[in-house]
C-alpha cells in the first residue's frame, strides 16, 4: 500500500449538479405544477392568472390585463422553483408555438430574490415575441434593465428551446430549434454582478400596458452546470480543475489525445495524461450513488471523495461489487453539497 495516488490510475468522476445537486426537471406530463410556486403579483389587484395543462404535456400560463398600468405596470405572471437556490445555473425550457398577435415577453428568471409586487429582483432571459429579440436583463424591484440583447426572430408555429446560463458575473442566453439542440440559432452574452444567488423559474410580461399574456412552456430543466463560455465544459468543474474558464474545451491540456471537454464528460482528469480508470456510468437516486467502471485483473480499488479537488478522503462505507467482463461498481450514499469522487488504486 502506498500513501500517494498514482496519477495514471486515477479517474475523477464529478457528481455534477446535472446528476445529483440542484437538478430539477419537469415535463408537465402529470398535468399539474406540484413543486412550483406561482407568481402572480397583480392578484391582489384582481388580475386573474391561470395555470393549465390543456394538452396534458405543457404548462400554459395566462394573465388578464393590468387594471391600472400607470400605478401597477403591465400584466406579468410566472412560476418559480423555490426549492433550490443557484449561484451557477443552467436553466432550459421549451417554448410552445404562440399567437403572434399577442405582444409579450416570455422566458426564464434566475437568481430570484424577494418575489412579489414591486419587489422581485434577479435576472431574466426573455424573448420578445413581436420584436423578435432576445434580452438578458437585470431585474430590480420588477424593473428590467437590459444587460445585452440580440436578434432572435422566431416562427410562431415552431417549438424552440431557451437556455439561460449564469456563472459569476457572466451570462449567456441561447435559443435552439428543438430539432437541433447542439447548435444555437441565436444567442446573447452579457455581464452584471449585482445578484449572486437565488431560485429560478418561468416568466411572462405583456408587451403593451393593457395587454394580456398567453404562453406555453414544456420540458423544464435546471441545474448548476452553466457553460457561459460555450466550450463544452461545465463552468464550476472547469474552474475547479484549471482555476479559471480560460482553457478551451477542444484543447488537450495533458496531451493524451482526448480534448478537455471529452475528458470531463468521460470522467477522467484533463490535467493528467492517460488516466486509466474508465468510468462507464454514474446513477444517482435520492440517497444513493452507483458508479460503474472498468477494472484491471489483480488490482484493488477504493472510492475517495473531496469538496475541493485537493483534500481527498476514503469513503469507507462504499460497497465494492465486481461484475462480469472486467466491470465493477461502487455503491455509496449520496450525501449533501457538491462533491467530487474518484476511483483510485491504493
């Protein structure tokens, strides 16, 4: 037994937020919005908001017009997932076909603070459906200030996916055709550093003082795997490895023939050449982690955990199970907080 870890036999496996921490997904196929907190700031002024599932597979949010635009502002309505606060965030939702005759801004809220009439603050990524523009905005007490905007003309009869990323003071909003979720058709980038964390959700605002809102959402997802520099590497993991977001995803830092983004996706260390423990799968349930990997004959393995990629502790409760064809797995409790795990040969 050696006290050091041979780097060539080390594989870093990330319990990414997408898999285990801060992940929320809702396809609305169950016909309800359980887990959501409805935001209708004009309800106290008598404005009726409705939350429905007309086709059983989408979330339709509607609001009547504001009764007093001068005093209360235009109609606005939304819903948030108050159960998770994000610092780094990636929020995605599909936008249903819409009525182009209704002037409205719809999209995503993130880092929400003090939600309510005249108090909601945070950031938004919205599509102006009649102007064909995408906006990243800082919202101060329900008043938006544009951080960045870009052209984003949409076909009202098609489905699109809006994705909003935030890491530190950097933000990215992307629009995809749902038939191609690899390459965005429009995007906007901006910077702002006022609001640091908070939950995320969905949002719509009338484009006219006396206008109404009627929009559909589907396939909501949120986690903390932001990628504001669009290099294929989740920002928190990239920064933990390299100390910043300056490394390109298609570069090969350790010169082993696999680029940085692929190594992170595969669960190997992009800074260590020829990491040899190959991870096959990671499955996460409410309280358990199962990590499956390939083994070498006659070798021993242990599971280690870390919160900072520097200080590692052996998971003495991890259960090792050898399967057929040179494959084994570790089973352990999931724990709380963001955590890294690695398989090593002691």
